[in-house]
């Protein structure tokens, strides 16, 4: 008999062990960066709980008007029969909570608190998301230009950031909102108030994300992929928005998630001070403003809109913290 040919070490390593078929060899599955971040985020129970609440709040805000029409709800409907006129307090215990009014009614007018919170949700979400989008776009464009080009562009944009960060935003927002009451720019009522809030909040929030983007761009512009793009003849705009911007998505997304609750609180501040959303439009800050006069006789009127703001802001913060950990390349979780 002829002896079997001698196999080299390479051929022996490539030969599967006896008894194992080709179908039993398992390939190593690679994971993308998005898959890795999603796996990390799923393991964070607090972040996932925040994400579920955030999605639910956004859906409720989007469907608030259709739900009111389907259920026959009116946030401005007066229910004087549910209020004691002599004391200006709701009839019954715990602010008039009942099956028909699960969160109670207002002390003076008897308007349903649950309906008004639902009505105020879309205003808060609209202002917060629109102002955040405005600030993110402006801050990203100016930050990436300052960090990439440097020189006089970096100097001018950085000094503008310092000026905006030192500006008394709350006082300016109060003054401009009060000055524009009464139909400026052809707008009246709710469109005017919402437009002013979006502009003021977004325009003075861009330096925060601008600084983040500028710092990240300074570290990325010296990387090998940028040098490779330059060597292939790519110009500045192409490098900015095709090479650098995709690598900035993670910090922009994290900061945007953390900026939204800040803008929700700022809108509530202005409405509480009476220069934000005006009556009869419901808003969470406006409801707290009206509850100040009744917190002793009807504390539920203050607790309910306060809890709506608290839960919303907490959920966005939990989601933002979870995204920051999930998208951090140094995270070992």
C-alpha cells in the first residue's frame, strides 16, 4: 500500500477534525458599531425605561388633538357644577378626581386637568423639538467650520459663542416675548408665541453644542481618513459634511437628547412667568402659574402638571445618559 502523503502544518490546520462536517464549522459574526451601541443600550434598564416613556409621550403629543376629537374632550370646557363657587375649590376629595376626571378639575373654572395636560403636551414637545433642531443645525455648522478651518473663522465663531453664553437669556426672552405681544410679523395668538419661543430658545442654545462639535472637530481633522481625503483631492465642504460630520453623529445625538428636556423646562419657565404660551391655550407652565393661587386649598392642581414636567424631563435625561454610555467607544459594558 502507498503511504498517505505528508501534510504540511498549514494543510493540517485547515483540515477540520475527524467527524465534523463542513456545516458544523461556525463562522464568527461581526457586529457593526450601531449593533454594539444597541446591545449596550438594551442592557441599561433605566435608559430603556426612559425610552419607552419618551416614545409614549411623543405619541400622545402627536395624537392629542385627534384623541380629543374622538373622545369629545375640550380642554377649555367649563364645568362650574363641579366647583364650589364660595370657596373656588373642586367638589369632592383630591381635587375632584373621579372616573370622568381622573386627574381632577381646576378650582375656579372646573376644566378637566387631564385634558389640559394632554393639550399642553404637544405645545411643549413642539417648542422643545423645534428649538433643539434649530440649535443643533446652527451649532453643528458653525462648530464644524470653526474647528476645521481655524484661524480667523475659529476666532470669530468662538468669540460669538462667548458672547451668547454670557447673554442673560431669561431676561431677553421675557423682554422680547412681552414686546411682541399683539401681532408682530403678521402673526397673532398661538403662532406668534410658539414662533417667538422657538426662535429665542434655539438661537441662544446653539453655542453649547457648537463648543462640543468644535472640540470634536479639532481632534478629528488630523486623523488619517481626513488626510486620505485631502490626498485624493477632496475640498473643504466635502471633507466637512462627508468625512467629519458622520463621525460627529454620536455626540450630536447624545447632546440633542439632553438639550430637549432643558428646552421643555425653559418653555415652562416662560409660560409660568406669563410671557410664554398664553390663555386659553393650555401649557404645563401656565397651569403651574394658575395653581399658585390655589396650592393651599387644592394642591392636586399644582402636583399634576408638575408631575408631567418631572416625568418628561427625567425620561429624556435617562435616555440621554444611556445613549452617552452606549455610544462611548471606551465603554466596557
